[in-house]
C-alpha cells in the first residue's frame, strides 16, 4: 500500500514540479550566413572568385573555437540599425604563417538582417556586407504572415500581447494558495490509494478472522 500511495502522489505532483522549473523559451537560429572572404595581411575583402558574397545555410549557429587571444569580431545589424548579434572568428584559424588566402566565416542569421560588419582585433571596421536581400522580416510594424513573419521570426512586427496577471483577493493561510493546493492533491492521492487498496483486498479476499472460543464455565457444586 505504501508503494501505491507514493506512486500516485508523485504522478499528481509531477506537472506542478515541471511548471515551477520554468523552461526558458529561447529562440535558436536554425540558419547561418556563410561569408566568402579573402584575407590579406590583416585586411578583409569579399572573395572576387566567388559569385555570391555569402550563402544561407540551414544549420544551427555554433560559435567558432578560437586558438588566438586576439580574435576578429563581427556584428549583425538589423533593419532598425540595432546590433542584434555579435560573433568572433580567427581568419588565420590558429595558423600564424597564414598571411593571404580565401577564408569562410559563419555568422548567426537574422530574418531582419541589414548588414554584417567585420572588425579586426583592434576594433577597426574592415568590411561591410549587406544582407537585406535575404531577409523576409522588414520591420515595418505590420505582421505579414504570408511571407513567414510571426512572433518568433519577426518579433518587431508580430508583437505578442503579454497577459495581465490576476491578483487574488482571497486570504491565504499556511504558506499561501500553492501550499493549500499541494495539500489538497496529497489528500486526494491518499484517498485514491486507500480506495485502490480496499478494492484489491476485497477482490482477493480479506484474511480469515481468528475465532476465539469462550472459556468453559465452572459450576460450583454445593
């Protein structure tokens, strides 16, 4: 019976435990910019041997593992002129002998991206590549669902309404409504477990009751 009570009690409390942990709803970009650049003794240029300056690849952006103490930096700017994402990269890939050649750099994709600015390790802007032609979120204040704008891909245009929390005016006791709720569910769990145990015992039969014979009476002879 004890095992049944604990199993039912845990099942009843499991949804509340999960909800109290509060899983963060973090939007992770499932696409990246792949820039085709050319490194020349500390300078960056768009690779002239490639038709397009960048491509869009369907994958989750993973920050580059750096093997240098002085990495280069990139900023992804949206159509509102805000720096929405930053990233770091090493054009030499940890090879100090690499002085010139074609390189590829990945950056997190923005549905409302305007441009990506690349900086050297001194903070000087070296190159700017515009990416607005691959953006479907235009930040015009109108939620255009027909082009893929929604509250996750285009939060500036598709704003979600935050519900106003209701304030309970009922008095709380014993630690608040949350504690009372848990106690109620605990009592309900005990009742269900007790009913299940009684039904199981009734089905299998209760143990026979031991019959105690009465003591013989002694008749006193006169």
